[in-house]
C-alpha cells in the first residue's frame, strides 16, 4: 500500500513536470507566431484551400466569388468586394466566417473556421492583405477548358480500312470495344447521302448514273468536289448557320412587323459559304465587320448576324428594356455559337455549374452594349439597274421640259411682262409682314417661327387647335390684315396639316393691346380670298362656326391668301401689340401648316393677291430705277404667279417631278460602334433598372487573356480573341457543328454546352485532332467537310446491326452511319425536286406560299394575310419561305423547324402522325404528286413497267428491286381499273377539266406517285 502511494506521487510529479514543459513550449511557440508576420502562402492559402475552394475555386464560383486567384479575390463576387486591405472589421469575408448564425456563416457545411484561423485572416487583412503575384494560379480541370492537343492518329490492326486519320481514331475505339465497322454503302446510297448532306437536294438521275457508272479510282472524290462546287452548297450549309443566327423575316412580339430586307443577310451567308470564306473571317466580319479598317459594304452587311434579335414596336414599351434584352441575346448567342457555353445562365447570378460569374457576363455584355443598330442603303444590282434605266428616261424628259420653259422665259416672257406692267393690272396693295414675338397652341402643336415672319406648325397633330400669335407692326395706322396660307413644297403636303394637305380656318380674330395692357377687339369685314373651296368661303372665317370655315380644296399644291379689312382705321400707339387667334374646330387635323401675317395702311378696298413686298416695291418704281434684286423679284413673281404660259410649262415640270422614279428603298440591317460608348453596369438579379458595379469589356477569366489593339477592348478584339490559337473552345465547337450535320449527332452531343453539365466527347482525341486541323486547313469549311466525307467512317452503311442494338443504340461508337429524317425545308425541297417543279434560283427576297385561312387569321392586324407568290417563286426552296415569327409557315413547324427566337444549334427530329397527314394532304405536296404522276406519264415509252421504274428513280435515286417493282405494278393496275370506270374521279386526281384518252393511266400514276412520295425512304437520308 505504501509502495503504491509512493509510485502515485512519483507519477504525479512526472506528469506535472511534463505538462509544465509542454505549456511553456506552447507559450513560446505562440509568442513566436504572434511576433512573426502573416505569410499568405504559409498561413492564409491553406485556410482558403481547406475551407473555401470547394465553393469558390476554379470549377465552382458560388456568388461569383473566386478565391484561388488574387485578381478575382480582390475584385470580389456578385455582392461586391469582400476584402478591404488594412480594415478587417470592414471586410465581408471576416463577417461571414465569424458569424454566430450558422445559416449565414461560411463555410455553410463542415466545421467552421477556428478562432485561430479567423484571427490569422484578420491579421493578414489588417496587414494589407499582401498576396504575392507569383502565387500559383490553379485552373479548371474540365476537359473543354484545357488546351487543344494534337495527337498522332493511333495505330490500328485493320489499317486497310483507314482512308484518313479520322478512320484511325474511330477504328482504334472500335477495336478496343471489339466491334467491326460497317461495310461501305452502295453507290446509289452514297451519291444520295452526299447530295442531301451537302446540298439538301436529292441527286438527279443524270448525276446518279454518272457516279454509278464511273469506274475510276477517284470517282468518289470527284463527286465530292463537284457537289462542294454547287451553288446549292451555300444554301444547305447556310441554313445550318441561319438556325444559329436566329434568322427570320419579321420582328417578333405581338405586332411582328415584316423585315422586307432581312434576306440581304441571308444571301450574304449563302455567298460567303459558297465562296468558302475562311471560318475565322466569316465569324469576325459578322461580329465586328464595321470595325475593320475601311470596311466594305459586304462586311457591314455581315454584321446583320446580331440584327436578327427580336424587336418590340408596341406602343408605350420601354425602349431601353428591349434594347438591353437584345444585348443580352447577343451575349448569349455569341457564347453559344462560338464557345459552346451557356453564358446566358449568368445573366441574373453567377453560373451554378461553370466558372462564369455574373460580373463576367456583363463584362462580355459591355462589348455589345457599345453597339448601335444601323440601317445601311443596299440596293441590289437588278434594282439599281432598273432604277438607273428609269431615272435616265425621266431625266431626259425632265431636261426637255426645262428647256422648253427656259426658251419661253428667254424669248417670250420679257415682252409679256412689259405689257402686263403697262396694262394697269399691276396695282397692288402694299403689305408689310408682321414680326412674330410669341406663339401658343391650345392643344399641343409646336409653333416655330422662321425668319421672324413665317409660322410653322409641327410636332403633335391634335384633332382641333387654336393658334395664338403675338406680333408687332411697323405701321401706326392699319386698314386691313392679310393671312397667307403657304404651300409646303413636299408633294401632297399642301398648306394644311390634314392628310390631303387642306385646312379649315373656322375663326380669324384680332385684338389690339395698348402699351398699358388695355385690350380692344378689332372689328373686321369685307373678307376676300385668292381662292375659296366650294361651301367653305372665306366669309365663314369670321362666323366662327365649327361646321365650316375657309378652306382651299382642290387647289392644295399652291399658296393662298385671305384679306380682312378693318371696319374703321386702327390707330396704334408706339409699343402696341396685335394678338391674332386662328381657330380650327372643324373635324380632325384640319389645321394650318405654314402661314404668314401682314398688315397694310392702303386705302380700301384691299386686294387679296400674293404679291410679295419686294415685288410691290419694284412696281412702285420706274423700270430704270429698279435694283437688280428688285428686277429679279418682279420677274420671278410674274413668271410664277401671273403668266399663264409660264405657269403651264412649270405645271408640266411639276407633274413630271411627281413621276420621278424612287430610288431603291432596300437597306441592310447592321450594327455599328457607338462613338461615345455606353457605361455598363451589372444588372442586379438581371433587372436592367437595378444597376450594380460598373464593369469594362472583358472575357471570362477561365479562358485565355484578351489582347487589345487600343486602350479599351472592342468587338473586333473579341472576335479576334475567339480565334487565338490558345483558345480551347472555338475550334472544338466549330468542328463539332460540322460533324453533327454529317452524322446526326456531334462528337460532343450537347453542341451548345461544352461546360461541366454537358456531355463528354465520345472521341476526345479525334475532336482535338479535328480542332487543330481546322486552322491548318486555313479554316476552310469545304476542306474540313471534304476531309470528313472522304473517310470510311462517313461512307459506312446505316443498316442497324443486331449486335449494336444493345451495345451502341445511339451510334456513339460510329460503327455505322445514322439514318436521319430530312429537315423541314429539305422535305419540301425533295418533293419539288422529284416532281420537277423545283426552282433552283439562288438568293433574293423571301417567298410567300399559300397559307390556310385559319392560320393566316392568327397574325396581328392581318400581318400574315399575304399575297401568295406566283410563277417560279412559288416553287423555290424552303430556305426562302418568309418566316413570320408569331405565325410561322405550319409545314416547317410540323417538321421541327426552330422558332428563330433564339439560336438553335441542333434541331429536334420528331415522328408524329401530323407529319404523315401533312405529306399526304397538304396542297403543296398533293400538287407535287400530281406533277410527278404527269411527269412519269410523259416518260417517252409505252412500257408501263419502264415508266414506273423511272418514276421510282425520280424519287429514290435508285432502281427498284424486283419485289418493289411487282408491288408498284400491282398498285398501278388496281388504281387503273378503278379509275378507268370513274373518269370524273380520274380528272380530279390528275387536275384537268377535260379528260383525254390517257386520263385513267395518268390518274393511276398520280396515285402511284402519292404512295412513293409518302414512303419513309423518300424523306430519309440513309
């Protein structure tokens, strides 16, 4: 027992001693730590890495905050800066990590920061938040944000199958999966596949036979090159691009007004693709063609890419709201089309999945915020030629008419003027123009004074109005007033503001105001006018009745004058004013447009002529004493107002002027840089009225640095940056679009989302090889397409193999080709081509096919009750159909055409009963069947079997099998037997009014054509 006590005492002493030494060590360490300055790498970065990077690192940036990079951390997140160097108490990060409320404390999950860790951050911030520049900058590990790596094609066992590197990448994967590629498709299938993929049209019989019978080793390559050279290549691949450009022929929203010249941008796309404009130039011109050095007209037209946004023309809308909506759309479209990123998700808050902050969204937004919409005159060559031809004829006739007048003025007019002056008819009332001091309008018209004398009514056009004019006269005694209603020289404007150029003056009155303010109404009488309209005499202007007044129809293209005598002389003391009231209370908008007031002290009776003051003064002098200006004024007045011969010749000139051909009104919608720029701020929660921090143009920090030409980045810098060799996205996204359009799905199936939520590439090495090959091919779209279609991978059969149904149902391994239904426009094109109706004209204004009445009634204010296109335009390709956003052509929508409101990178392919009903019953397709039936009947042979065989080839580009031929012949015979005894039905089916001897045969062939055109193979690309 004593021994145990001794041992316990000994152990206690040792324990106390150890604790004492440990405590001393801790104190010593703490003292040293307290004295040592905080080092970011040693003390701070480990805390951030352990507690913050999971939510605020390279791959995830909650709240727009990234803490693994100095620049981003100091910039802060969506709520602003979180670090205030030197002031930890004001730094949001300290408030967040030390919050007592667990719901507000950071990090939201796991253990909170310890007191020591918080103290470390506080001391670091109070010390200035020193963060060395050489800190490692970790980047996202997501595959799409890594640099493109060009790897050598892999070695494969079955190397004879490899036509080019594409096959090596594909075959290596198949061998890894122990799957064999499919055999090459037969020649009939290959020529049809190539024609549909590259032109969107089935091949002609001649084209099929030429390829099938070409036994040369390079026959397929020659076929590819011939098809690539076709002008229809630009139509087919232009349609793919127009989907992404959200092209349409109307504004959208409720009114959905037509854009009659939208086709200019569409035609630019077709032309650029046909000419194989390098994809980098093609892109840069569309994004920033206006910023190129001395941009051409075509480069300006190219910027129409970003004029395809919706436009709201509703009354009362906030124009700034819809301007910002258009800018947001331009940001989203640019990021989707060229970068394959869903940047639109960051409009209201930082992206939840990809490393894109809301601030970076508005930095990108700033590039397009500085762009303004502009319409550029763009007469087309045929329009300009017609205009110039018509203008030359008009000019020639105009010169003849002017020459006649000049000859008359030179030889006949002087003698007539002398006789007129001597006749005594030149006595005129001397009028003095009044100087206008003030004007007012009761109902809001804007009254402007030109040259102190002429009053012009402008701006708002009220239904009725009263003009008040305050003026001064240089006369001490007045015997009358003159009101001149002055003609607007603009055709059909006249002296009034009504639509026909007329006016109705319902009351004319004058008040004299003495210098002391005393008012006295001036009594008027003996009204006269140079002309008065029937039932609207000038006398009514003193009556003040709303039912009538003074008007001047039908003489609406000349000036007129009304004179009102004072009943007694009006004596005006010095400083007196005259206040006139001109009342217009007749119906609506019949207001004076331009007028002048004058006064006279001449003896009564007064004359209601329009002789100007300078001409009056000239007449008062002897001819020899007149100045040059007075002689010219008098000659001008005589020629224009008195001489009947001169007036007749001038009237002929004026009438001819109204026939002048109008210059083409065609304009291209473009964008241009705003000279002064616009301030860009973050829209808090996406609300354009709630402005946050100001930002400058920039790109997401996860992507390469943007290099600028000047002090501030612009759209051209952005467009060039897209094609920077170190940009990891543009090349990948571009070749993926091409691949998708040749195989039905991309190597990355989510073609619009290369972010963390998108699909991974099925063949990453192949994708990178193609992305690196595209710039090596100088961004040639045609060369890239040729490379792909020359591969054995592309040439495979599309037949579904049983062993692939479970292992590769979506054809991601590329062990066979895909079997695809034609796109909406190409369905219609194939019908027109097979029937022989197709018009192959390229480019030009959009066409308007027939619309069902119930569909046309859906448009706003009859906007789609259009006149149906006629002649060859009726049978143009589906690409050229006028696309009304609110009421699109129903056949296109039935076959999954996009709505054109947003960029479409991948069309859906549905299979619905409505599609079958459309193909069978739509008037367009029924007409095609009728025409095809007649075309088959016209095959120059009496052998029905040969006619059927040829008709089958028209549809499918291949001869029918024996079984197919037998079934078609049996169908024909059944139909012929039925229709032969029912000639009226046969006539209806053929579409003729009078039956001929072969009407039953033709009708049976029409029925046969309907069946063939409605087979699945016809609308399918094998």
